[in-house]
């Protein structure tokens, strides 16, 4: 499934790059203060939690799911996991920050979290689906060029292919072989 390939590619790069989480919620000393350190730790934890939830949501996708349905399932999983992770980090580190203004800021973020995700979803979905289609088109073009070159190299006259329908409007290539007409 194309979603698995794209998400695995993104998450392997992002999670390997950002895999320094030790599970420790002790704030590092920062020249910008503990509030800044809390902010950085919160997002450093929330974003990978969201990405891991997306990877988990992939197991719940069906071949018949449209790209829009797949995106919505992944988006919802990321929203919930990132929020849970963010809230846990803030609750664990707030005593170290010990500032009323910081607590008020985070409470406001928690209050608008769902609305922000709902409001940004259509924009992100449109861009993600367009990028996904570009990736698929590029893979198909590359595969087509490879097949055409293979036919030329083999001096074959006939190409047999079998397409298998997946869902209502998607197909995948089951097999492709060159056949000599001799």
C-alpha cells in the first residue's frame, strides 16, 4: 500500500533523527529558562508520538480505503497521541517550571488543540494527497521507462500484464512478463 511506504519513509527519517528521548522529564538547564526547555521537550515528545500513532493507524487501513479515508484515520491517530504525550510532559514538568503564566499558556493550548487540528486538516490533507499523487506518478513513470527499456533490450514483441482491482477505482500490477512471438 502506498501509504505504508510513504509513512515508513518519513517516520524512519524523522524518528531516527529525533530518537534521543530517554523518557526522562527532568528539564535541562537552558539559557532561555526552564519554560523554554519545557516547550522544547513537549514538542520533541509530542511529534514522535503522533508519528508513531500514524504508523499504528496504518495497520487499520483497508485496501478499499480511499486516500481521503486513510489520511483521516492517520490524522485522527496523530492528533490524539500527540495531545496525550504533550499533556503528560507538561504535567510532569510543570512543577519544575513553577510559573502561573506558563500553566495558563499550556491550558489555553489544551483548550484549542482539537479546534486547531480540525481547522488545519483540510489544508494539510489537500497538500499531502497532492504530494502522495506526485510520488505515485513518479514511481509509475520510472517503472514505465524501465519496462520499455527492458522490452527494447529483450527484443520482445509482446508484453503480457495482469492488473488486479483493489477497491472501486484502484488497480495494482500482479505480474508483467515479456513474451517472444516466435
